[in-house]
């Protein structure tokens, strides 16, 4: 796991303190598909998705996931998805104590989000073949729990 300096972690709870900071978790197993779930606990100024740990000279920890060309995210406040800093409508708001799941299929190179047990459809396809990490970006004093499977 890698994290920005302004995020603290207690067990599986992520706690932000200022600005955007990102946590990258290595997926627990090697395989063709990965799944994790986020539940906002205190405000939902959070983005969730996938990012590589390293790519060229890009800094992935001090920016929200989805701000770089090889980083992808879902913003919980309004359901927009982001890649290369560009947002577009996709899903819906995820409120405090609701959960959203992220499913990354490395073989198909697709990323989708699942809300209330229903897929919201493919959010991103043709994702470059890189080693990706589960990424959670918190803004300000946001808090969230994470479950990696």
C-alpha cells in the first residue's frame, strides 16, 4: 500500500485531512479480474477506481485518481467518471453509508461499477495493459471503509 502524506489509516478505514490525497492498494491476488468495495463514512468527496503505481514521471498520490491518462475513477458526489482529468456523466450519487463496488477485468481491459448490486455498465474499456492498483482518493476530511477481495 502507498498513500499520500495527509491520509491516515485505521484498520480498513481511510481518513483524509486536507486537499486531495490518494491511497493505492495492491490487489490481494494475481488474476484476471479484481473487485473492491468502498463505503463513505463521513461526507462523500471521494473518488474510487484504478491507477498504476508508476508510469513515466507521474505522481499518483497527490492528485485524485482519474486525473492522469492511465488513471480511472468514479466521483461519489455526482456519479461522474474521470480519465485524464475529464469527467462525464455515468452513474449516480453514492451517499454516506451506501457502498459502491469496483470491478476491473484485466483480461477484457474493462472497468465497471456496481451500485446496490446492479452493474452501472462498462465505465471504461481499452484500458492500457499496465499493473493497476485499487485507488481511493479522499478530499478534505472525508472518511471511507474499503474491502478488498
